[in-house]
C-alpha cells in the first residue's frame, strides 16, 4: 500500500512567522527540524496502518528542508526544486492509495490562519477553479484526484483544517495551533502535535476506503493577482485571457493543463515582483 505525503512548513506546530520559514534566518534550522518531525510522524502513522511505501514530497520554499537523519529509513523523499508539479510532484505520476497533507496553511486572504497565502503571496491574491476559491490543499488535491488518489489527512492550524474540510469533504484533520492573528498563535507543543499527527495519519490510512478523490465539474481557472504589473506579465501566456485589471482566466482541458497554467502564472508573475 502506497501513501504519499506532501509537507509544508507554515502549518507546523511552533511556526508562526515568515522569518522561521526563510532560509538564512537564525530560526530556520529549528523550523526545518519541526517540519521534518511532523512529516515523519505522519509517515509512522501510515506505516502503523500497514503502508508498505511512503513517498514524502518536501513542499516548502526551495524544497530542501527535510533533515534526512530524522526521517524513518523506510520513506523515500522528493527533494529540491524545480519540480514540475511542485507541492503535488509525484501525485501526477501514478495513483497512490492515499495522500496526506502535513503542515499546510490557509489560502491567501484567510483570516486567523497562520501565514495565509496561495503558492506565492506576493503574486497571488486569490485562485478560483469553477468559481470556488481554492487553497493549496484544494489545488494539490485536484492533481491527486485526477489520478484517483483521495486526500485523507490535512494538518495545520484550526482555520486551515476547517477550510479544508469545507473544500474537500470528509477527511481527518489534525489541528496543531490556533491563530490569534496572521503571525501569532496558541500552538501545541511540537511533541504533542507529532503524537496527534501519527494517530491521525494512522486513522486516515485505516479508513482509506471512505475518502473520495477530489474533483470539480468545470476546470475554469481564474487568478486574481496582487498588482496590475503581474497581470501585464502573465497575460501573454498562450490561452490566458485578462478579464479584469488584476485578473486572468484560463479554460483548462484537464487538471494537468490547469495546474501547469497556474504554476506558469505564479512563476512568470514572480519575475515582476
Ligand atoms: Zn510553505
């Protein structure tokens, strides 16, 4: 039984500020260790439930955050960037029995969610598919769902967990902190968070027959950009239509096409910020 884990940093217990998530700061190595331990806790929970293979995708920043010596030797890791499918890399390759999203955060514009953003905060104001605002969990779940892989677990702050339940339907969530503001929270002790994540992952994998692959009826992508200059830049992408001063739209033929268009917008948009 194959389990896939995508792990981000902003939703990890003990992380509340962007400085912790940025390479080169005094706090960064500690945050990498916290992130690694939560990924490992989810992997251990999956193994507890009978997983025979666990693939961990390092999904934050330059995607070289995981501390290998702290990971169970049974896992394999997708490390480094660029990866064509970024936080969802590997989900496009094959069907997994279940996907787990660990350390995730709220979509751009979410109140009381630690470090809310969608893929790139300085570029993206909001992403909608079929008219629905999607956070990163929703977007990555679309890639998983296109291959028949359901998402069974999301961990992060309480607001993010609620947002993902509303978006993805029934699944296990583990709340590890409660935001006071965008960069302040009441957080569980990381050791307690790991215990809950291990138990949550185990439960999600044991119940894997219950979770349904995520899909949306129509794959119309709309992206609100932060500035008009970003819209100027991304409007030249083939197939992209500018529908408002700061908004572009793209009619995707399938999930791969949609996800590639989104990442192209994010990366090209990032060259003018
Ligand atoms: Zn991140």
